[in-house]
C-alpha cells in the first residue's frame, strides 16, 4: 500500500549530523539522462543555516528518480511529505526529484498569475526561456535546476 513516491528501487543511504540532529539521506540511482542536481553536501549546507526548531522531526531527505510517466503527468522539483513510509518507519520527508538535464518544458502562453510568477522565478534561477506565439519553452541546465531545487 505504498504511494508511488515511496516505491524506491536501487538506492544508497548516507547519514549526517547537522546542528545536533541525525539526518538520513536516501539516494536513488538515476536513469542515464537524469541527475540529482543537488548533492548531499549541498543539502547539508543549507540545513546548517536553519534553526533545528524549524524542522522539528524532519530528518529524512530522499533524492528520488521519478518514473517517466510521473515526469509526463505531474513533473515536480520536489515534495514535502508529512507521512512517508521508508523501511517500516513512517516519518516526514523531503523528496527532491532527479531531473533530465537539457529537457525542454513547454507551457502555453496564457499563464495564470501563479505560473507567471513561477516563470519569473525560473528565469531568475538561470533557466533558458524562449517564447513563441503559442508557448514558452523552458530549457534547464544542471546549474539552473540546482538553483531551483
């Protein structure tokens, strides 16, 4: 009865103590064209700057490879899951999705205000954005994905 984002295949685990809290990092193997743009060291460095009281029991970080169908139907940069089941334990988790470098994302030109703001954030993160009469074409580099995530 696991959710799709809880079904991991080949993965490794790393452990870090950050600000006195023990974090578990789960790194799922990626497909040939995909990468985890953020490393465990990158994430650990960010966590060092957050007060431990702000993340409470959150100590599981999953670097996940989404299935192709998931990338088509509902692409995301990451997720916050409050009840994540991993190795018989249920706990909150942050999931950061692997991305395909150089893959183009197409959005229709008639964007709602939330998507307009998101497009501006993506541009600020370094994503390459072109527009045609009908759509925006967003192309990502490893650096821009890392900035967004």
